C-alpha cells in the first residue's frame, strides 16, 4: 500500500513579503520546502513512493537538485505550478502515477513542520476506507459572518467549527474526479470533494502544522525548530 504526495509550493508568499517565494524562505538553514519534504519522508507508515512538487515556473531544475538528497527511494517529479493553489495541485496530480498508489496526500509547503503522527493519522484514515480526510483542530477565536459593509450578520456556534490543515488525504480516484469537476475559488482539495458529495472525515491535527503565512509565523517556526533540535 503506497502513498504519493503532492506539495503545492508555487505561491509567491505575498502576505509574508520579501523577494523570495515562500516555499524557498529558510528557517534554521533549510527552506520551508525541504522541511516539508523531510516531514513527509519521516512518516514511515505512509510508505511514500512518489513526490510531486509544484513550484514557481522556471525553478523546476533547481528544486530537483535541492530536494535530491532528501528523497532517497522516492520518485521525485517537479512541475510548474499555476495561478491559484488548486491549479498547482491539478498540475501535480496530472503526473501522479495511476498504478500502485492507494493514497494521495496534498500538503502545503507552508505547513512545513507538521509532525509525523498527524501525517500518519491521515494516511491511516484513508487506508481504513475514507475517501477524503482532513486534519482539524477546534477554532480558538469566535468566528463572525459579515455582510458586504463589514457588519456582523451572524455568529456560528463555535463547537461546530474546526480549522483544517494539511496534509489532506484522498482516495486517488476521488481526488482526480474532484479536480476534474473543478470549482472556482476552492481553497483546499477537500472542498472540491465536498462539492461532489463525497464525505470528508476529520482526524486530529496538530498545532505544529500551522501555516507560515505572515512574518511573525517565521518567528514561531524558528522557535519550534530550536525546541525540536534542543
Ligand atoms: N500555492 C501554490 N500555487 C499557488 C498558490 C499557492 O502552489 N498559485 C501553495 C503555496 O506555495 C503554499 C500553499 O499553496 O505552500 C498554501 O498557500 P498560501 O499559504 O496562500 O501561500 P502563498 O499563496 O504563497 O501566500 P500568499 O497567499 O500570502 O501570497
Ligand atoms: Mg495564497
């Protein structure tokens, strides 16, 4: 039973700022992309056999070289990403082998520090028969729904809300159908599956799987890494 992983890493990181695309920004001497790849590789129960990375067009060759040392025994494919995250995932999914893969993980390069146990919970749920799996945590803020003028129109019951992370795990055939159907503005792959009527199940996520989005997230990443290395 083998897993293919897709890493969308083609974003510019506009909220983070700086000259370098976010996936190539370094924390503790390695890029976020390298950290993300190491994490997936360390999840031995996932049995990773193929890794497809979507990168900013033009950086394919340098990424193949950069990741080489971290993907021993894994087929590495690097493709040009697209304008939106879902375009990048679709470009990567197009080259995932059809034969011999029973689970496809989609994992943001920006969630570079997800721990092994969270990855393995996702894979286990797919292997147990779930077609689509997301790691989730309770939300800690009160969430408001707002109208066009920014006015609050409602407060959803927080006990029914979760924040979802990656890696998200899928039955390969379901993920292909979900992307073929497409939805404009889908911010994750589970959403595409929901639109097909597929049940998406949740497993416990991890606070370490936070997404590096804004400059202060780099400080948190540095601190987390220092603690892990201590
Ligand atoms: N991503 C991608 N292709 C895009 C946009 C995003 O592969 N066209 C990837 C990012 O590289 C990241 C993940 O999707 O690993 C989550 O996206 P996000 O955190 O929004 O990253 P960016 O789009 O790079 O950041 P920003 O939205 O601040 O520009
Ligand atoms: Mg983005």
